[in-house]
């Protein structure tokens, strides 16, 4: 019994078309009639042909066909954040012209496992730039692999896809100040990788760029605001932070600036637990502009960020660099959106 793998020539012969016609049916680069397409696919099915061997295409291009995407946090939690899901959708669009797949990696070096420095990558996209990533970056550059950073800083020679985090957060804080608020608390994103949640007593402890930039924007307006950094961007983390913030009636703030919409949703739940009305007793702002299930009747006052556009820009930068072109750093702008979770400071 022969075990030879069917080829595109076999499919073409079976379908009664030329090999080039059969090839474009699978590549999708040229339109063919529906009848021809159906005939080719039926022939492929009959012969057990599932498409061109990707290994052969990779050898012809001299590439692996893989773009590594490196996260600071556990991959199991990364995609619980809708912002990262939208960003990955955009990134997939951006690298589509390469015909490349995305390989998800942690920023730590697993024992004997695939890592940023050992994986067969054509390029790498770093989501954030933690201390772990900064230490391995030189090794990646030594491989000659194009690198792009989303929301982090890996040096002047690495294209950065950023966001106006400080200015955007300053907008939300200024909105609260215009409403008469002076007692304000901040619920921040994690201060560093592995952060378990706690009050930020020393700004030098913050190694996550996004957290530091958004905190700076809020402190530009409220320099004396207390800041609690959550362990992650989750509703439960916002709830836990809110319970601490609202625990003492004598010290309760009249407004809370949350660094994500999910954290803001948790803070609102904590306010309700404490018997506080939003926004009559306490105002809450978020950041991201995502849809948070179960938040109705509230519509968050928030900063809407173009998460998918950030990912798409990173993918296009990777594509350009692999084509031998330059890629410039890009900074996107958030849009302030006033909802019904902020109001005048209570007397």
C-alpha cells in the first residue's frame, strides 16, 4: 500500500485543471469560478489532500512563519482581559499579509520549554516590557529578530506602539476635580510582575509602564491621592480594593479613579455593598472603553482606547520590518467618554 502524500499536481489531474489553477484555489490569491473551486476541493477531498505543506513554504521563504507574542502575566489570565483579546484580534489582522501564525509565550524562561530566546521566531511582539523581558532582549536582538513592543519601553531602537496613558488619565482626574472632588483614591493595575495587591507606598516599586504612566496622570491632578495596586485587571480585584477603600466611613473618598473598566466595575460593587450610591455618594471612573457584562444600569465614565488598532499597528510594524522596511513608533490617543458613574462631589 502506498503512503505517498497526494500533491497539488495529483489534485489538478483529478479535477481536470492545470496545477496553477488548483494552487490558487488553496492560496486564495486569485479568484476562480465557484464551479472550478468546487471541483478542485472535491478532488482534494477524494485524494486526502489537505493543502500545501507549510514546511515547504517556510523553507522557500527562509522563515519559520511564526511571530512570537510575549506576555508578562500567565497566559491563562491574559485572555480574561477583553482589552488583550481585542489587541490580539488586531495583531492577527496586522500579520495576515505574512501568512504567519502567532505563538504565545511567557516572559520567563521555562525549564526545557520554548522561550523567547529559543523559539523558531521570525519576529517578536512584546506586550509590556517587564524586567524579565529587558534581560532577554539583548539575546533576541542578537538573533537578528525584529522586535516590537506594545505598551512598554525597550529602548530607542525598538518600535513602540503606545497610548497617551498619562494625558488620558489626567483627563479623567480633571473631570472629577471640575465636579468638586478633592478626596480621591486610585485603584491601579499591578505595580510589577507577580504583584499580589497592596497599597503603593513607594513609586519606585512600580515597574509596569502602563501603571506608572496612568498613576502619574492621576497624581498630576490629585498629588495626595492614596493608590492601591490590584493583582490584575479583574472585577474581583476591583471589588477587593473597593472594600478596603470604603471600609472606614470617616476616610472614604468621594471619587475613585480605576485604571481599567473591570477594576471600576468591582469598585462600584464594593460601593453598593457599603451602602453608597453611585454617583451621588461616590463617583467612579474607568479606563479602556470595553463592554462590561452586568454593569447596567451604569454606563462608566471612562477613557476609550483603540485596543484593536494597537495590535494591528504592531502587526504592520512586524510586517514592514520583515520586508526590510523601517517601522516607526506610534502613540494612540484615548477618547474621554462621560457616563453616569460620575457626578458632583457630595456636600
